[in-house]
C-alpha cells in the first residue's frame, strides 16, 4: 500500500504556514537551551564534578538519536502535525492519546515553573510579589501566542538568538581566558585536582543522566513548528542533521570550560555556574548580565510552552481525543481556545506554586518529571514499527534513515528504560518516577473510558488506513 502525503482528517481545519526556515531552526536551538543549562547545571556539576560534561554528552546522544528517529518518520510519513502522532501510527490509538496528553501536561507545568522562575528573577529589579509578576509574564506570552504563529516565531527567533549568542560569547571568552592569559595550569588543577576528573566515580556520570536529559530535551518542538512552516520537510531535515549536534557542542563545551575555570567544589547548587565563571574571569556586571540572559531563557520557555501545548491540544482534538471546539481557528490560523485553555491551566499551577509550593505544586512538578521519557520511549518504539512497515511497502520513502537500524533503535529503547530504572533506584528521583507513573495511569484510564464511549474508534485501524500503512491489528 502507498502512504499518502497528508494523513490529516479531511474535515479538520488547517493551521497556517507562516513560519520560515530561520524560525524553525532557532526554535529547535531555543527549545534545548534554557534555564536548565544556565542555572540547573550547577546541581550536576556539584554532584558529578568536572565529569558533568560527560553526563551532558551521554544525555545529548540519547536525545540526538530520538531526533534522528523523528526526522526519519517526519520525512517518510509527512503531514501528521505533531510528533506524538507517530506513536499513534506505530503503536495504535492508545499510544497517540497517552503521548499527546502527557506531552501537553508536561508543557503546561513547564509554563508555570518558568513563569515563577522569571518572576523571581525580575524581583531583582521590580519590587512586586512573585505571583503578580508571574501572572503578568504569562498574560503577555498568551497575548503573543494569540496574535499569530508568526508573532510566536519572531519572538522565539530573537529569544533563541540571544541565548545562542550568549553561549558562543561565553565559550569564546572562556577559551581566551584559558589559552591567552596563562591559566592553562589552573585549568588542569581544576579538572584533575580535588579527587580527580571523576570525584564520585564513573557511575556518577550515568546517575546524573536522568536529571540532565530533561535539560537537553525540547528539540522536538521544531517538528511541531515545522508543520506550520513553508517547507516542513526541509525544516525537519535541517533540524535532525545539524542543529542537535550544535546544541550538544554548546552544552558539553560550556560545561567543560566552567570545570576548567571554576573549582567544582565551590559551585553552589541553584546559583548559575556561568556567573561563577564570569566572576572568576573578572567580567564586570557578570551577575546582572547572566540574570538578564536567564530571564530571556525563561521567557523563551514560556513562549514555546504555550505554543506547543496549544498545538498538541489542536492535534488531539483533530483525532477526536479532545473537545472539538479546540479546533476553531482565528483569521490568523491560531487555535485560540487551545491557547487559552493551556494558559488557564498555567495560571492555576502558578497559584498552586504560591499557595502550596511544597504540596500541590511539588506533586504537579514531580508528576511531570519522567513524562518526557515516557513520550520518547513511545516515539522510539513507534519508529521501529513504522520503519519495518515502510521497508516492506515503499522503502524509497526513507530519504533520511536512522543510523544502524535496527540495533541503534533498540539501543535507544534500552537506554531510555535504563534511565527510568536509574530514577527508580535514586531516592531523590524516585518520587518523580512514582508521580509520573500515576500521571500515566490516569491518562491511560481516561483513554479506556473514551474508547468505551466510542468503540468504533477504539483502535488505530481507521487512522492507519488513511496513511496506507498496514495496521498493527491487521498483522495479528
């Protein structure tokens, strides 16, 4: 059977195509470079030592493999609109339902977390309560997303450009400091002194991967944005071939330089190691400069979080997994109700963060802790299934292939399961895994209820037949 170009439901409205290649490229870069790098990396450096750069490398390779899988599927079966829909194609409707809703939940929690983080930074300059600043930030980003997809793309392009420029400048200054001013000796001392390059042993490198992988995730946003671009195939191909490698270079390079410049034992968790490095290099105004950059990273995450969550809701409604009013578009092709619903959930989570930071909000955050890994796991399994079916029918569609298939695909599945197992073995991360499993159970129960109410749509057969790909049920 052939695979049609666009598997969209015929009666569903179509989103626009106002994004350009430059937008999608910077959205991919910006999706990965966030506050997790500029601030969150302090915890990794403090618990792993100089070898933290290896933890980022390992996590980055896993994400790179997942993005390569997505690239292969996006070019072989174009037009699905959201990368979570590949789980539906490969594994069935249940996987599309659960992946979509879990991914939506992950991003609305990100919206709340980033709004609170941005408010805390702005308190440095604005004397107002955190909840007021947080609600204002979320309102501004909601307005931007309601205007048009092009407004989102332009804001994200400049936000991401600032973040990328900041990292490049930091790497240049750090390299010049080490190579041009006679500090190579201190770099060796910082890397190898104080119990060596791996002060907590080789296993600490892998123990940190569960935490690090959340910082380097987010590139999949570009596959969602590509659906609203003028050339989706070109955008996805560019993202999978080069963008992720650049980001890994940024992460690993900056972590390595920080480990060379600052003694790892002096890095304080929760305080930006970039600030510590800049202050060591005597860069004036280091704290203010980095706080401004972190604020940009936070606003970028807010902007992208609202965009992604609204588009996921739109795609779920398109498949009948969310209320149909969410399909309504404005004249500028924006799913207004989907944006507003995601924003409202963000407002509720912000209030929870202020009223019950160690109770309700902590549970909400923990319940999203392993969600991204669940979605990545479903994506990897779907790629294996889709690849095998396309190889039997139309192998010429595989213009971009996953490396060393199927062994590398299997290795990615094993790696993700290993990260989940590591979370279960770590007392600090176990609550996140347990709460995330509760989220998975709730969404699965919701799917079963929905399937009982519409039994004729309870399998993936109808949707897969639109794609011309042999269904899972048909092979049983």
